[in-house]
C-alpha cells in the first residue's frame, strides 16, 4: 500500500459470516496484539456491525461481513496495490 498511500504499508482484509462474527474476529485480533504488546491506534465499527476497522499504524485491518465486503469492494478500489499471499 505504501506506493499508493501515505498512511499504511498493508491492508489486511478478511470476511466474517455475520455481524457478531465481525466483532468476535476484531476482539480476537485485539487480544492477540495485546499479548504481543502491539497498540491499536484506532478502532471503528466494534458495536454490532458489518465492517470493523483496526488501525495499527503500518497495518490497517478490515473485517467485513460478506455482503459489506462485496459492496465496498476494497480489493477493486486498491487493485494496484501489490498482493501478499498469506500462509499459515
């Protein structure tokens, strides 16, 4: 993302099957980051929502309920950004 924007290096975009799962995924990410002593700069959409955002500075995490992910189309909007394959 850094070649396209000046506010982060990476977007992490993931899907959830319901608005409650959006919140649960965000909570799980936050718990994991706390264990690593990583501070979240800004959180948005954590009350029952179809889209939550966690801003970590260099990384911005987007958690979408399926229809919201299609509607906002971030992958299309930022299609010029290099994709990083995630492997476990």
